[in-house]
């Protein structure tokens, strides 16, 4: 059954100039569900200007007169096996329309990349039972659950001792060090839920386009001259929560069990406290093949929000 918008509604692609309106819409929706915006204007700008995102074909704004009532997007990376998507609105009819457009475009992207099917992924707050039920009715099933972990800094945090034999490399300012970080990321995360291998050029362009990222936020750990662990941080939560965000933390299998992950966490806590941050945040996949949740709990982090990742397969 095709969703039909009211005659008074109009639809057009988004542009960077729409960032404020998109932010207002998403912030209002999130406030209604979790009680705070959980989104910034920088987030909106970054989404609308992400390298590889074509707003003409992959984005939709729905208006009731001059009022924005819906925003939808779909985005692929790497080999386009999985597409990230979102449909934000408080109107079920608008939501149904956006989901139809996303599925249609998903099929087109799958065909364009030689696939017979593709996975559509999106996150749903655990508290948003209505949206989750509507998506489940359309065939979206929970793939995993992400917990947002947090630790608060109320005073100085001691700097941890560097593990024996480990060399800490702070920042990846040149192409050589960036390529090392990119390779380590692939080796550490391939096979984990939702991870798509991206070429170095695509990965670097995406990072450099982010308003909240700088290469100084990348840290590498070396053992015997080889990079075996990495930590990637951004300013994504500084504007709204004054918290640093650990976007990626990975250790190669050969170097696990040596305390490297705990060192990277405690090292970042000390850096964040010294910088005046009120806390440090990260997301953990509770179905991660490594016991990541236990690791974060062991260093004093606690759960602050639960987000279910739901996935639907669409066929060409």
C-alpha cells in the first residue's frame, strides 16, 4: 500500500541551507522521546554535506506549508552492502511516505552496485516503542543494541602508566600515519555488526569533512614497532554536553589481553578531565564478539542511553 501525503504537503531535496530546520525538527523529536536534543546543528550540517551523500536523490524534506514536518535520508559507504537511513517525523503518514522513498532508493543503490539485495539500518531509542513497533510491522528486525556509556569527571583524573613496551603516538597528521590507522581499523573491526570497509580515500574524506573531528584526536599504540591499537575521538558531544566522545577504540587480536584498551580509556579520561570536560562518552555494541561492555563497566563507565539498531532487507 502506497503512502499518500495530504495535498497541502510538498516534498523537496535538502541542502546545507536547511541545516537549521533539520536540527530543529530532529531536536524536537528527540526531546519528545528522551528528554533532550541529542543532536546539534553541526550534526545536521555534517549529514547534509557528507562526501558521497547526494541530497537530490538520497534526501527528502516534507513540508506542511512552510513548516518542516519530516526529514528522511539514506547513505551508503564502502561496498554498499548496508545503507544507513533515517526518517524523522511525528506524523505516521509522513513516516510511511519517507520509508517508502528510502526503500525505493535503497533498491536503486543496490542495483547500481551489483547487489540483488541490500540492508537498511537505523537506530531507534529503546524508549521509542511506537516507532520500533511501526518499523517491525514493515519487516525491520533488531540486529543489535548499542549502549551509550558515560563517565563523569568531577576533578583531576590520574594519568595511567603506559604498559610495558608500548609506544604512544598521539595524532595522525600525515598520510602515512593515517593509512596505518585506517588499516588497523579494518583489521580490528571487520566482521562486527554494521562495519563497512571503506577505501582509504573515502575514509579520509569523510573524516576531514566532519566539523567535530581533527586528526589530533587519533591515538595509536605500538608494540615492537607495529601499531596494534587505536583510539579515535571527536568533539561531537562537546557543544551539548561538554563531553569528549570516543568514536572508535580497537585492539588487534594479537595484542589483546595486555591492558591496552583499559589504558586507552583511562588515558582519555585523564586528558578530558584536564581539558575541563565534564565527562567522556562512547557507544558499545552489546553483541560485540569481544567482552566490551564488561571492559567499560570495569573502568567506571555507566549506561546512560540504549539504542536498538534495526535492519530490513530490501531486494532489487
